[in-house]
C-alpha cells in the first residue's frame, strides 16, 4: 500500500482560526460547540473538554505558527503539559504561541491555552493549560 496524502483527524472537528501572527508569535481561537461528539460521556451530567483536545488545539496552533513562518516540520515531542482549569462546552479557547529555535531545524512552541469567558486576577483571559511542544524539520524519505 502506498500512502499519497496525509489527512489530519481532529477530536474537535476543526482547527483553531488564526487571529494574529508575526514571525515568532501566533494567536488563534476556537469555540467549543456543545454538539462536539468528544463531549459525549466526558462526563455525564458535567461535560468538560478532554485535556487531549486542549493539547490538540495547542499543537494545531503551533503547527500554524511554524507554517506561517515558512516551516513545515513534524511534531517530535510534547515536552510538557499543565492543565490549570476546565474548559466547558460553549467556551472560546484562545491559544497564544511563542516560537523559539534553539538550534537549526528544531523549534520549540510554548502555548498558553486560555478561556475567554474566565478572567485571572489581572483581568486577562484565564489559563486553561500550558503546553510546550518540540518540532523538527521533516526528513526526506530514503
């Protein structure tokens, strides 16, 4: 079997929309629909967005940030994840990505996932998660 095209499957049905971008940062947003299939049974009577979906949104935003800077790398590692507060159906998730390039062909994306409706003590959108991702340049097939 020969694979000719990669297709991304997403737990939340679509990718975050880019709001702002420059060569080292990106801001994106995604509204979680109450109709998302991934919410069924997570948890009965008290639905919350699974943490893996927040990581997926962070990864998508990181990939979009790198693509906007002219890179097409592959995800090499989810280096760290910290979940801070739950995300509920109907919430708007924000993703603020900062890109670093510690060495040629390696990029680290630090992503703050926020909830627009909740505020921290400074009045900023409350953090739902912090994710650090490492990407590497795509290797040519041998």
